C-alpha cells in the first residue's frame, strides 16, 4: 500500500526577554543552579505572578510577522499537574484564548516548490525547571533557573507531508523568530525546541491516522531522522495488521529511534481554568501599530527583493536571507564595496562560510567584520588583486586585525595590470619554452594553460589574468 | 488601657498618658493570661514587639512620629507572610514555615508604625466558619468559651473581642472577616476585591480572597484600612486607583442615605433574635435620617452552591504547591516521588482542606468543567448583576451577617453543608467583589450566655469610605461595640 505522511509541529521558542515572564529573575542561560529563581519562581506561599509586558510585545511581533490573528483579549490559564520541577503544581499557559490565532507561512523546498503551512495558534507560557539526575546519590536535584522563562508555543496545522517539509517549516519559523529578534534560536541550549505530531494514512484517505507525538528533538537533522524513523515504525505496524497507539514518544539521537514515553491513557487531565491571579491581557490597537512600525523586512520579502533588485538566483537569495544577520552582512558588503551582488554573494557563501564552518563559528562571531570583508571584495572588484590572491589575503586577515589593503601592500600582492610589464614576462616565457610553443602552434591549444601558469608563476600570481590571456594568445599566434 | 479603641490609644500616646512599651506590655500580659483559654494566638512575638515599642517611644520622644499607627499594637492573621516569623496558615503543612518576605499588608502596617504582637489562629488555609479546622486547635469565643468564634479569622476576632490586642488583620473569602466579627461582637470590614494587596497572603481562592481590618470600632477599621489599602505592583489584581481617606469622612452626615433591605435576607430561616437586633438597628439609623426601602436580590439562593464550586476549584490548584518538595511538611522516608506527594499531603492537610481539594479537582475535571465551574461563573455574573441593579436604587444594602449567633463547638462539625450555610449572607459580596462590613447591633441570651449579634452593610465598589462613615455614625449613637465579654 502507498502511505501518506501527515505532520504537524509544536515549536517552543524561548522569548529573548531580560527577565522571566512572571517574575523579575534573569533569564540568562548557564548560571549556577537555583541562583536565578526568586520567591515567585519557587512558588512560595502567597507570592503572585506579574506579567512581563515585553513577552506580550514579542508574541504580537510574531503574529504580525506571520500574518496571524492577534488575540486582542487573551487569557492565561493554569495547566495543573504535579512534577518536582513545576514549583506551583501548575504551569501558567494559555488555553482557549491565546495571544496569537491562525496564520500561515510559506516554505520553499529544494526543488523550488513553494508550499503554505497553516499556523493554528501560538500562545505564551512559562517554562518549567529542570530535574537533574546526575550528581545526586539516590535522589533527584531540581534546578529552577529555567522555571518561568517565557515561551511562545507555536502550533502548526497538520499540513506537512514529509520530514523534509517539516524541517523546511521548522527552519522557516526559526528564521522568522530570529529575524524579528524574539528568540536567539539556540537549539543546543533549548531556546528553540520542536515536538512533532506524526501519523500516516493510505494515499487518498481523508481521515487522519492515529498520531504519535515525538518530543525532545533538538536539531533539524534529528527532526528529520526522528520523523523518518517514526513513519517507518508506523508503516511496519500497520502493514503487519497492527494499530498505532496514540502516545508520546521520545527521540533518542544516540540510537536514532523513538521510544514510548506515555500513552494517552496515562496522560494527565490538566484541569485548565483561567488563572485568577492574572487579568485578561488587552492588546490595544495602538500597541499593535507601534510594534508593526518596528518590524524589520521579513525573510520572504527580502528574498524576493534580493532576486528582483540584486538579480541573485533563487538559491543564492535563499542562502543570503537564511537569517537576518547574513542578509544584513551581504547588503552591507554590497554597499561598501560597490562590487556586483553575484561576486559578494559567492564570496560570502563560499570562502567566508567555509572558513567559518571550519572554525565552528556563526557569522555573527566572524573574525572578519563587514568593513574588512567589504574592502577585500572591493579590491577584487577593482582588479587590485585576483581571486587567487584574495583567498591568500583572506587567510592572512583571518588571524590578524589587518585590513585587506594592509596585507596587500605589505606583501606586495597588488595585481599587475600594466600590459608592458606583463608583455615582458610573456616574452620571457615564450623564449624559454620553444618546444611547447611549437606544439601549440601545430594545434595543441590546450597548452595555453601551461603558458598562463608559467607567467603567473613568474609574476607570483599577481598578473591580471584577463590581460595575460589576451597577450599570450596574440604572441603565440604570431 | 485595653478597653480603649485604637484611636483613643493613639490620643493617649500622643498625650503621654502611657508609653508604647507600657501599652504593648499590657496586651502581652493579657495574651499570657487568656490565650491558654481562648487559643486565639498561634505565636507571639513578644521580644521583637517590645524592642519595636521601645524604638517607637524613643522616636516619639524625639518628635519623629511619621506613621498614623505609631507605636500601636496589632496582630496578623497567620495567613499573612511575616519575614522571619513562622507563618502556618493554621496547617500542619506549614507548621515550621518561616517566610523570607513580608506580605504587602504586613509591610504597610509596619511602615505606618504598627507593632505586631503575634500571629492569630485560623481555620486551616482559611477554610472554615468556626475555627475548628485549625491544626493548632479550636479557638474559643470570649463571650462563651463553649462556643466557636466563627471563622476563618476566628483567632483575630476572639483576640480583639477578648481585648488581647486592639486590632487585627483578617482575610475574607466567603465571610471570614465578617462572620467571626459578628460572632465575637466586633467590627470587621471586607474591602472591595482588589482594594488591598493579596501579595504575601497565602491564597485560598484567588478571585475571592481579600484582606481587611478587624477592630472594636468602625473608626479603628478606617485607621487600619488607610494604611492597608492601595495598588501594589506585585499583585496584578490590585486596582490602580487612588485610595480614599477613610478617616476624614467618618464624621459626615448620613441623612438622606438610602439603604435597601433585601426581601430574601429577611425571609424565613433567619433567627428571631438576629431579626430583632436588625430591626432595632434600622430604627436607630432611621433616627439619623437614613431611609429604608425593600429590594430584591433574586439569585441569592444560588450563591452558596456557586461559591462551593469556584472556591474549591481555585483552592485545588492553589494548594498544589504544597507538595513536600521545596518547603513545608515532608513525610518520613518517601519510597518514591508519588509516595512523597501522597503521604506529605495526606499528613500535612486536614479533613476540610482535603474535602475542598477533592471537590475542586472534580469540578475542574475534563467533562465536568462546563457543568460546574463554567456554570458557577455564570451564576456569579447573575449575582453581580443583582447587586448592580440594587445599587441603582440604594446606597447600601443592610442585612444579617449570620443566620444565627455563635454556635457551640462541635455542633456543626458533623455536617459540612450545614456549616457552609453559615456563610449564606456573606458569600454574595465575595462573589460580586463588593465591600461589606459587620457591625455589632445587639445581644441575645442563650444558655445563660450573652451573645453578640452582627448586622452587615454591603456597599458599591470602592465605597468603603461611606460604608465606614455610616457604621461610625451608627456606633456614635449605640454602645454594642463597646461591650466586653465578662
């Protein structure tokens, strides 16, 4: 039988506020256990939550970025369950009246196909703490630093039909939340987490199959692998005549498999009800308008502009807009170097990215800022140096604070474009290689590369390749 | 000294008749003599109180009297968190809990110069109408030691009535200030919901809980409320609105004020002795120029059932934090996490608290939410609408605080529903969020004991100043509030 995969994602994006969603504690990652948990975070008797308005602003920003409805009167609700890392015995979340209603985003697949994925809703909630099982003999430690960290839980419609689409969607949301600067997107630190609802059904069937929810996926690569594993598992069950059980499953990256965490029967009755400690949140039109004014150009719009204005290919435009910092970097280089967009793009995505990759760095942490990189590209553009020399210059800049001009001048790498100088070198090469000259002239034109190489060697790579080619061909013909 | 009102004590301190140290020592001695019998205090803070009193006297000597309650002794219901002082909420669960912070109310009264003599007994987590649900034992009514003082602020009411302290804080979720005030013959005010900060006040039912003053007179309640009221950025449900000066308006005339008498409050079921007290009070108020008209509060009969869904539902969630993990009672040798939860809570909570957690958990469960919680919220709206309509016609609503005078210890413990019906006249104001005050208005003889009767006045939102004004004017022409148990 042919099976169709149906996937919906729940993404938890940690909002980049300075303090927690209901207390003044810092949200900084990595502090010593329980040093960032005050009486409110600890759920002490009598203390009360006070909403951090910045979290509201960020959620509204997300709604505007995804053309989603805004819950102008949204309500916090308590989700009740017992767990040691949940200090109050309930999590403050939103249920029937979330801050963000339905919206949509479009995703682009590798083959260029564009698809729309519906957003069901997004709501604000507080994160729980962490149970620590290592380091404690016969006991569990609880670290409440993370308790009360603001999250935006973004729920999609079950619109994705493959693991690749799910990853493209997750990357799109990742890109949007980073573009609008509401989440740092750091998946290792848990700032951006995905849960996948996966089910399969026979092709042509309209009813959804029984789904399982995969939790604990902390990279795009794992998301793809976890979904693919889960789809295979479900196909195996159904084809063997079994039934898929509705359950929560954990992805184990080491074993590359999912395993059951709890079934539907074991699921809690969360007894949601409106939190009487917090007033309904009224989102005024004035606030929405002021946030709209701060909204940056979004990835889709910027990508379209890069194609139209900078004449980049769809692929290149996608790479240059994959995150806001890259797009800003690219445009800054364009502006400062006067180079063609194609040249700037290929040097950023090629030479710069490969060096960053090698050092395991993000562009944001690049040793070469836009000013220094722009100058390098400018020298390429005005033929001061060739591409080959530029790579050498970039290497020298990588480990120093020197500008491109400083390296070029100090090392004497300026390209030789003076034709009389190049002509002298060409003459010398022709004179000292009579055999090859004869072969060339008898029709072995491939030897041109040999002569180019000889002249380049003589010029220590500085000869202007265009000029050199032109002169060599003239002289060899004679 | 102890027969004076707080206001009179303040004048005496100002006039140098006695010092703060003498005043506080006098009450500490009275607590020592009588608390064993009354069980009104769960803890006293004698040493700190005397230190504070000495400091207050020194400041007074140097002319530094900044606060309106400078050097005056009070006590806090043990539901208010007090920095460094055990706060038990009447429960084994918090028997040894010492908060590292003060409730806003505690902070504000301290800033006004009040000196805390100790913490008063209460029904466990404020759940009860007789103070028999305290882990630290029942409180006795100073008028008749075989009777209950009411609850849940029974310790505060008994302490003030017995003149163990001139004034106390209390909290009122369904009548917990007004009902014990009526049973003990003192004056107690439940302010508008949101008028007094709930920060640091251990939550029972968050949408109903409200702190307020308990004292012998309306004037003293006004003095306290002046300090307690106000917006608190740490409580999102406290209201951003300027507070009135509750003291300066006490002397206003009440001539021409219209008071509604709800038919439903005077119907069958009201104890004859209570009705007699109310009729007498109505006559006194008429002499002051107050006009009375009959009104209807059609949905009053739904208030007790609605309350006993909403309050337990919120309590079931509010009390989830007492899990034995971070603070409070933890069972010995837990076998695993579930055992830790189950035994810590089974041992830490009393019967009534468990009953309400169970009822509330049920009411919020999947499949029952609409039928119970949502329906109760709708009834709540109906009850609020009844009041809104009434306040288009009248300034205040007058009725009984309780259906009967104080009952005997043990009399109603076997029947929770009968116990719950004790709050039938006080619960509506909580559901609507309105301010209400209970004022002594008579005495009845029962089994050889003289028992106080209380009347309740309910006002419109934020009308505490006028409520205290009318109560004060009434007390100027009556002496029920000055009577002291034998």
